[in-house]
C-alpha cells in the first residue's frame, strides 16, 4: 500500500512543479508592462484617437513611446516639449501639415445639372450621375462628409464647398480617406501657393462647368523658375518642396485658381 501512495505523491509533486514552471513562464511572457510615464505621455497627446501617428489610438501610441522607443513627434497636436521632458529626450515635431481642399467650386461658381437633395453624404451623391448635382464631375459634392469625420472640428461647408481651418487641422487624414472625389490632400502648413482645382477636363469643358477651373494652359509651368509646377492631364500641380513662393505662377494664371495660401 505504501508504494502506490508514494507513486501518487511523486506524480502530484512532478505535476505541481510543471504547472508552477509553466505559470511562471506565462506570467513573465504575458505580464502587463507598467510605467508611470505611460499615463503622463498619454495626457500630452490630443486624445482624439485619429490614428494619424500610425497607431490604433492615443493609448497605443503612448505605450509605444514608453516601451518600444516609438518616435514621440508623430502627433501634431501633442505637447512635444512635455513629452520630451517625461522621456528625457529631444522631440522633433517635424513640419506641421494640414489638409487642403483642391476645389474652388462653391455654389456661386459652379453650374448645377439637377437638384439632388436626398442625402447629406458625399459618398452617396458621388454615385449619382455626374458624381453629384454640380456640372463639374471632379468638384466638391458639398455635403460635408469630410466635416462629419473630422475629430478637430476643422472643416465646415460654406456655400457648397468644404473649407479647412488651418489652425484647427492636425492632418489626421480622416477627411482625405473619406472624400469620394479625392479632393483633399495633406500639404505643409507653410505652403505658399496652392491650386484650387482638381478638374482633368479640357479648357472649354471646364469653363462650361465652373468659372474658376484650371484650363491646363501651362502658363504657370512656363514662368516657374524652379520647376515646381507641371501640368498633368490638363491640371496644374505644385511640388511644395520645390516651390519658393515667388508668386509668378499666380500672377500668370488666367483662371486665377493658383492662390496664395499664407
């Protein structure tokens, strides 16, 4: 009788040791890392969980900064100086950027083909003939879907055209992703000149739809001394890295759709 008891005790001891070692390994592998700096860094972030930093939200980004050496300057709306103090590093916030709507076709400048009042969503209007009621198929639908997804209240619709408040915008990119006509782009905050059009139609068609459209004449490109402007598919495009802000393109533009932003 003694032998079976000893065997049973031995088996129990061995199993207990195995379970203990396994639990110890798992607890170490899956333990929740804690650091008081994480909460402090989180307080310095915008709190909108916009995802512009590349992480799932502010909590994930704060954790990555503290534990994974993530770049602490990815959030344009954060207190970079304070994060630098917490982490004991110098934080380079990089170049501030904002969203910009490449369209000037408000209700006073565009021609309407028909009435389309059954929606308040640009994505639905985009599915209608001509991508909405405006004659220009490349223009802003004007129903404010971009404004509805902006976590910073930086976009509003004025006379049927989305307008970005550069002081509120944090370049999170949500408006860029949701615009069905791909009119919104992220540009440097200090961009001097911008093209307020996205139409790829030829001159006559542009004029028949909007009084402010780019006709693709190329005069802006000819006077640009740095090669910052090129005309692609009947539309002028500005390379902000090459632009020196001389303004010659805006002066030469017959449609006056190249404007000074700041």
